[in-house]
C-alpha cells in the first residue's frame, strides 16, 4: 500500500522515487511554469531556448515569430544553432528578443562568461528568463556544480545586466522542498501549499533580466 504523505516525509532513509516525474508533474516544474506564465508577455519575437522547445511555443504562442534551439553538441536533431556559450562562438550580437535558459547554469563552470554571452546575443530591450535550483537533489553524475540563492543569482546576473534590470523570484517552502527530496510530486500538495513561497526554503530560483535599451544612458 502506498504510504501517506506524512509517512513519506518522516520515515525511512530513501525517497519514494529517485527519478522525477514518476507520480505526476514535479514540483520544480510547476514552479517554473508559474514563473514563465507570469512573464509570458516577454516571450515574443525571435526567441532562443536550450536543447528543445519545452516552453517557448507553449507560453509565447503566436507572439513568437522565430525560434532557435541551442545545443553544444551536434547530436541534437532539434538544434538550429550549435555553439558553446562558454567559448568564443559565431552567434551575432543583438539577435534575440527573448532567451529562455532553464536548469542550465548549475552545470556551467564559467558562469560569468556565459552570462556575458547571453547578454551579448540579446537585442537591446530583450529579456533573459532563467531558472536555477536551490534546494534539490544533487545528481552528481550529470556534472552538477552549483546551487543558487536568490541573492547569489541576482549578483551573478547584475554583473552584466545591471542591478536595476534584474528581478529575482523564489518558489517553494519547507514542505514542498522536503516533499520533492522525498519523491513527492505536485498532485501530493494542495494549491495553498504549493502557492506559499518562503525564500528561506526555495526549491527554485528564477530571474528576469532585461538588456538595457541602447537609447538609455
């Protein structure tokens, strides 16, 4: 018999599942989609997403006039641009109106270089939408390097975008963070539990960064 949520949170040493999505949508994805829904008006024009079209078309819809998919290796059939944003590349500056970068920065060794590149390839007035993990499982076999606090992500992005052009939001609380670590999913929580956000126990940290328009000093 499946254990109750309370039993899963307080008993045993191992989580219910060691892989995401076994019991419905994961909590971190629910939170990411809340963030993207809030800022969906930014997802327009010429957009860039990493690896596949997971969110751009869904949240941007008819606002998106062109979509490129970025991948570092050549083995991704979805990719329209092969480039490494931690190395010199051929992507033109001032190209994209919106870049969606989800759960990528925590595996990047040279974060400052990559953020500078993301800033460079955005058009003036363009928007970068980012999500990173805070309290979550460490999948060391996937070369995960970092976890982010809200202040840490803000500091990283502000180096290129400017402090006043970065907005950071945290999602989650002690219950949902503990629940995801134990293998629970979105259906295991009430709407009120999911929508209570306590920055001390953020499961996901997201940010919206705007490249300053050229006509502004």
